[in-house]
């Protein structure tokens, strides 16, 4: 017999802290939240070779506005692609004509035509 102020014991499993935080946290990128409901179809179409521009056009028809670069980066991240490696430009040597004229008489070893080597 239970008293009126007592609740029946619930048998539902309790949430862990990580699950509770996941349910309440803000999305990482608000621009890509709209993509989650179309996630499986977007990934399938991209793997079949559809371009990012075509996918963006289809999303626009459904009322989802997202930038080209945002969609491209989201697809790459979701498909497990590695970011492209950035390469530094190769520096080109700038020739200073005045320095060339001053060292025109220089010989290997730092000597000039007019200097006498040390003894």
C-alpha cells in the first residue's frame, strides 16, 4: 500500500553526466545545425560525386541557406577527409644591382683583385 505523497519508483535508467551535457549544450556551429536533418542524404550524394554547388542548390530549394565554403568544410569533416596541407610560397631571390657592382672584383675567399693576402 502506498501513501498518496509517495511516487512509484521509476525503472528508467538515469542519464550520465556526459549524456545530460550533450542534450543541453549549444551546437558548435549554428550554421551547420540545419544540415543534421539532411545528413545521411547529403553524405550519400556527395560520395556519389555530386558537387558542393549542386548540393547547396538543393538545400536552397528546401529553405536551408548555407554558404558554399561552410558546406564544403562540413562535408569534408563528416566524410573524414584530411585538411589540405598549406605550403609556404618559395621565396625568390631579389638581386640588388648595387651590391653586385661593389663585389664585382671579389674573388673566392673574400679577397679582391687589389688586396694583398695576409702572410
